[in-house]
C-alpha cells in the first residue's frame, strides 16, 4: 500500500516524509528476507529459449542484522529502576508483555529496516506494549533534536469478505494555553481487496466494537509510543528523524557477494565432467515433419554437442574445465570483510573459507569498531526502554492504576558485556591494574568476579582470615608468636 498518499488524502495532512523512504524500507526488507526480485530473478537464453532462475544468496543482510542485534539484546538484557515503588509496578507489566524477549526479536528487525516502534495502550485496564513495523509508522512532527512527538500508526489490516479494513491510530497533541495535551484518534478505513489505497472511512464498530474514536490525556507529558533506530546517520533523507538499515549503504556489496556465491555453486554444477562425442552417440527423437531422427542436448547429461567423425575413428575428448573454487573463496572472503566494515563491524568479523561462512568469535576489544557500534546501539535501546516505561506510567496515571511519580526516578537498561572480555582476560586485566596501583583490591574483585560491593567486602574478609592462619610448624621454624 502506498500509505503516505492514502494518509495525506484521507487525513488532509502533509506528511513530512516522502513515499520514497518507505519504498527503501520495502527494499531493505526484501534483502533481509533474502530475495530482491529485481536482482535475484535472472533471465537468460539456452539454445534460443528464454529461461529464468533464482540467483542463490548467502543471506548476509539477515546475518549482519542478527549479529548486531544479538550482541545488544540477548537473554542477559535487564531493565531496572532505582525507585522501588515504580519498579514494583513496572516489572510485572514488562514481564507480562514479554518486553525483553520481544525487544530482542524486534531489535533485529530494527537493524534490517531502520527502525522499530513500541506502542503503549490499555486493554480492559491491562497495560499492553505492542511493536509496530517501521513501514507502518508515519511521523508527523518532531522537535529540534528529532524526537518524534506526533505520528500515525497503521495498527492492523483485516480482510473480511471482499474488503480490507485498515485501522489507523493517530497520536497527536494540541496546545491549551500554556499546556500541551496529548490525545489519540482511532479511525477505520475500508477498501476493496484489490485496492491499494486506504479507501473510505467507516464506523469503528464494524470491526472494533467498543473502541473509542477519541481519547484525551490531560496530564501526560509525552506520547504513548517510543521510536528507536540504529545508531547510524540517515544519509538517504537527513531531514527526517527516521533511521536507515544497517546495510543500507552496503547493497552493492550484498549484490557482489550473492553474485560470487551463485557463481561458486554453478562452478561445480556446470564444471562437472564434460566430453566431446560423436554425433551418433547423442540422444535423438523422431521429427514428425521430416521423419528423421533429431538429436538434442540434454543439459543434465555429462556431455557436450557431438561432432562429425568417421565411423572407424569414433572416440571422445575430455574437455572438463578446471574448477576455480579458490578464486571464488578468496573473492567472497574479501567481499565479506568489506561488508563487515560497511555495517559497523570490525573488518575481520565476517569471512569465507573452504568450509563456508565464518563469524569471528574472538574477544572484542574495547577500542574495536564492533564494540563502538555495540555501545552506540545500546544507548539507543536504553533511551527507547526509558520512554516505554514513562509512557506506561502516564497511562497508568490516566487509568487510575497508579499516580505518576512526582519524585525523580531513573530507568536503566543493562546489557551483556561478555563479548568485550572473556573471564580470563578480565582477571588478568584487574591483576595488572592492581599491580600498577591503578585499582583497589575491592574494585578488582568486583570487576573480575562480577560481584557487588557487599560480596566483594565479604571476599576481602575471607582473604584476610586466610592470610592470618599460622601453623604450629611455622611457629617453630620462624618463632612467630
């Protein structure tokens, strides 16, 4: 659906984002799925007959999105709040919505298509958090820091008989004196199944009985959605607050990788045993018009078109080509290293060898490109999570479930940093810092063993007791009193 045009016509608004940006999202999603028709569908001729085939793909668009998302959001991600009352209220809501697991999954989609959106809403006074795909999110306005404060969300499309029903939810704001009031407008549109437009507005009760068309939130200080994007500057449309795919600037490299990978497979398929043989050895079928036998070439046979020879000198010639496997492997390895650098990873993260694709699993140093990309994206996820929590609290205040906290509170998202240093490396690092006088014993224990302040003090006490143990033999030998 050309969603921008439909929204502008029906909503009577000028959307500040062009349709071409959403066309790019569609292209990124195709690459993420592993099939972009304009590139992967190949047409060619065999003996004058036009045929098509699908170019093989390594699926590297998904691989880079998955690798970055896994480094940021995995099972060790945690969300905490320094206000115990707020934490006691928020934690069950996040758990009930599977917030951590869902964020992990959608972080990969965010890397692939340039953004993700979480919408906060209520269902029978139960607070829900749902994710919206990037192509179904239309920003309407943003502040000087490109923080989106108004947007239209394509919530759902439902097919019923010969019609498609589309629910739009507009998150808007208006000025009331010196106050900013946020409100939500729900609208339902109906079009024929084959129509690519929104169609015409119809009554909400047709599909969503009980859903209010207008809801105003007089006390809320922010909209009930949060937007997150990869930590990349949008060089396709710098004037918008929307993000770009992690591989948006590496499409040409992805094309080259798939071209070489496809060629590698065909090197073995077309480079199998080949022979030049006499015509009389070829298969044949009768030609109905002439009554003669017509020979033909079966591409699945390990032979080539025959040649005319004397009957008494019939023989064959082996013309099997030399396989160029190593050349393909070297090319893929170089291209994958290029892709690594283009997508925010260290140059040697991805590679190719005789056994296939390899991903670097060595420790990532703190000054590496991969680590810097990881940190930048974690910062974005952290801000996103805090905004989701704030929206939940404002909605709870509106529903009368809990008043919005008047005292300050901080939401913290912690991530898995084991990729940065393995256990032995951490211990050795802390020993070196302690030996150089740059680290206290307590802090070294906390960092190397991953314990809190209290536990570190307990360990120090145990060490002190061990050091005070003196045996009877030591008393006799050294005169210790």
